[in-house]
C-alpha cells in the first residue's frame, strides 16, 4: 500500500549513510557543485541533499532511476549526463 511504501522510504532515509554510501554521496555532491557552478545556479537546485543521500543509499542502475520519487524528467536528464554514473566501472 502507499502508506507502507512511504514508511519504508522514511525509514531508509532516516538511517545514517554507511561508509560506501558516504563515499558515493561525496562523489555526487562534488559533481553537483561542479555542474551548478558551470551553470551559475545553486547546487541544491540540481539535487537536494536528501536526493543526493537517497541516490547514495540506493545506488540505482539507470533503469531504476525513473522510479525514484524525487527524480523528474529534468533531473533524470541531469543525472544521465553524469557519464561516470552510467558506466559500470564508474558506479561506486
């Protein structure tokens, strides 16, 4: 049910990042800052910290990204522009 999905999502979001997830989140944040600076926009406009942490926790394959509630059309296109995310050797 939607209530169960929401509870699972909130529980997963509440737990701290493990060491590999922290590394993944840092890499995403570095890329986000670079992307934002190139476009003269605030980094949080690209992805919120919650979205960065969610990406780090889930480490989804490209096909699963469209199922993440915080990623709409534009943010998906931004994420797909992260070439290291889409290459098997690039994903952490």
